C-alpha cells in the first residue's frame, strides 16, 4: 500500500526537497505551505495553500480538508529565523522573538495535535529543529530568539514522543545540518538534497524504541 507523507513549509528549501525525494520514493505527498511556488507546483504533488502552522483556525481547516485520510509520515518542517544579538533586544526584536516562538515552537506542536486523528499505529512524526536549540552545544552565544524557539520545540518533541507512544506513533527531533537555503542566505556546509536524504534516512530508522531522539541528519545523536 502506498504511504502518505505530509510536509509543512514545503514551498522552498528543505521542505521542497523533502517533497521531491518522498515522491521519488513512491509516497503520496501532501505539501502544505502559506503560498505555493512554481517549483512546488512542478513536482506534481498535492499542494494545500494558506496553511499557517501557528494559527489554530488554519490548522483546523487543514484537518477538515484531510478528513479521515491516513498520514504515515508527518514532517513538521515550517520554520523562520532571525538572528538577534543581546544588544538588538528592542521592541521590534521582541516581536520577532514572539513570531519565531509561534512558528518554530508552537507550530509543530499545534500541527501534530490538529492532525493526530489522521495518524495511527505505525505513523511517524518528524520535527525539523536545529542543533542551535541545544543548550550543551551552544559555544557561540547570540541568536536569542531562534535558539530559544528551537530549544522549546525540542522540549515539545520529547513530550510528544512520550504522549504518542501508547498510540504506536514515534517522534524524531531532527537537525537538518547547516544547509545552503534562502534562510541561511545560501551559506552552509551541505545542499538541500544531502540534508533531505539524511532526514528521510532518520525517519526510516525511527521506531518506538528510539522515539524522542535528537538526531543530526548524518545520524549522530545530539546533546540537549
């Protein structure tokens, strides 16, 4: 039976590449985003626009569209970044921090909760986070809002792994690597194809025994 994967934030970057590789693997792909792109449309996957992961009304509307469709893999990829140093903490920076928390931290939690009835025994949930959310790994400081938002989603992912385990649903907390995308101004160490390939390999390995793990795309376990 063909498996179904739903990817949030799928219109560009890592999300677009995840959709590309999932389709190549034979998945039925549901690509959600706020606004589609020609590159996403060209994939020939199912695209659902106007999905804002930080907005409950938007997510409830998505759940209504999906109705009782089963989702095997839910990959919470949507995210935003804004580098904020200690000296940047003015009113605008505070609003940016709140926005990052809404999208990066609450977004995956709210999306998973909204679609939990579409998941079932054997389903897998991936949360694309960042090693910048690791407290133990922080040796450069700065990036306050982004780091805090990713630490928060790591905590949410760990709790989800515990709460969903009785339902037979496993959760992976995944660092994509330092990837050359619009978000990084195309700086980075790897390209989206290498990142996505590793992320999907981690999803392959995910099970109820290792649920709640914090993985690098290359398979390394990361410190909290």
